[in-house]
C-alpha cells in the first residue's frame, strides 16, 4: 500500500501498520463503505486544517463500494487521522480541472459521557453514539 506514516510532520517511507477496514478497502483499490463526498466548504472547515494526519497515501481506485467497476478510475490522495479513525481524501479531475473532496470512516456523533471517574474540572470525555470511539478533552487551555 502506498501509505506512509507521518512522523514529526514529515512522511516516513515505510510500510504502514495502521489497520482499519476502510484502509483495507482502499488498499484493494475499492471505495470504502463509509466513502462520502464533502463540499468545498465542508473541506475548508474540516480537521484537515486543524490536525496533522497520522498517515498519508496515494492510490488509484477502480472499484465501487460493492466491488463493481467504477465508470472512471479515481486518483486519490488520502489523509488518515488515527485519533478518531477517519480519513479525508482529495481526488483530482485532471481533464475537468477540478478537485473533489471526500471523507471516510465514521461520521461521528459525539456526546459527553459521565462514567463516574473523577478526571478534574476541565477534563471532558466524549463518546460516539455510532461507533463507540472515545476521547478526552482538556478544556482548561
Ligand atoms: Zn463514530
């Protein structure tokens, strides 16, 4: 797979050990089940501009989500954010002179959880209602 870990902001040329069903699909040159288009505005407001990706990759995709052939091959640059197991992809339409934006992974629906663990006044834990992903935020900054 042409997927490279990002270490200290620079791509590292090595095999990637991040495992996720969506990355397996992309490695198989197939669109992941969670593949969805984003508007340019959604992309501009996305985590792409707020977080450093854990891995980046480039591939050509020939198959749709169900494995059937796409009408046209997609040339995909993708960015994986391992902290929430999601990705963002940019797809070039060379002949049309356009760029399209996509996301994949869970479309998280986070809500704050109180599990009885005292974490301090400024630590808040959130859990996704769809996939169960959890993260804790320190709001004291
Ligand atoms: Zn989720």
